[in-house]
């Protein structure tokens, strides 16, 4: 059975809140109606199921959305991997579970 992800949230935190996050965090920017996001979701869900130590925030993105603009998100889904609030990796429209896994592992090194 494939793991599932929570829905995207329209309530985005302020950039200062994200920058202050302790530990490992994955910010995922996208929308529920995006075909690329829908294609990535099952792959990402399966990989995240083995990385429960990583905080996963699914942020609904779009025109005028401050958090996505602060990270210069252009395409969905964009995955931003943060360690202590600092970006250490970024993937755009990933489909390979191994690449996602490697980016998650980089958060613990």
C-alpha cells in the first residue's frame, strides 16, 4: 500500500518562523491541482515514510504567496530541504525516489 501525504496548507508560516526551525525540515511547495505535484506525491510519500524524523510542511503556493516567493519558487513541486532553518538542498519536480532519499539523508550529515 502506498503511503499518503497530508493536504497542502494555505496557512503559510512567516519566513522568520521557517528560518528559526530547529532540526530537519522539508518544505514542499505546490498545489493540489498541479499534475506534476500529483505525480510526485506517491513517490514522496513512500520516501517520507522512512524519514519520520524530518518535519514535512506542504505549503500551497501561487501568485502573491510570500513564503514561496521568498524562496524564489518557480515550478511545482519544489522541495526545499532545511537543516536548522538553512537550505541545504533543493529538488524541482523530482520523480526519482533515490534522489529524494539522498537529499533527506543530507539533512542528518
